[in-house]
């Protein structure tokens, strides 16, 4: 049963990061498009600034997750070379 649980955990994490982050990024692009200005027949139609701010927040979350993942993957090497523990767990 341990193998099935491990496979299920990997599947869930893979779906979240493999499909969830690109989907969240796509939502950010869609929201940003709704908040941006556009030119219609020679005049500028102002977009919704709140939607633009929301899109920047979504992009910041995506970037934060990516940076955290890179630091998590390299945590042992960073600890070995610098002695800095970025995460309070996961060191041998």
C-alpha cells in the first residue's frame, strides 16, 4: 500500500505543478488582457486597472513558486557550499 500512496502523491504534485502553474499563468495572461488598454477605431479604450494589478499578483505567485522550487532542488548544494539553511528541514 505504501507504493500506491507514493504514486498517488507524485501524481497529485505532478498535476499541481505540471498543469496547475501553466494554467495559473494562462489565467494571469487572460486577466492582464482584460486590464490592458486597447485601440478601437483610432481611439484608446482604457482597461480595468484592478484586473492589471490582479494579473501582476498572479504572475508574482507563479514566479515565487518557481524560485522556491529551484531553491528547494538546490538546497543541499547551497548548504554544502555556504552553510546556509534556506529551509528548516530536509538536510542530511
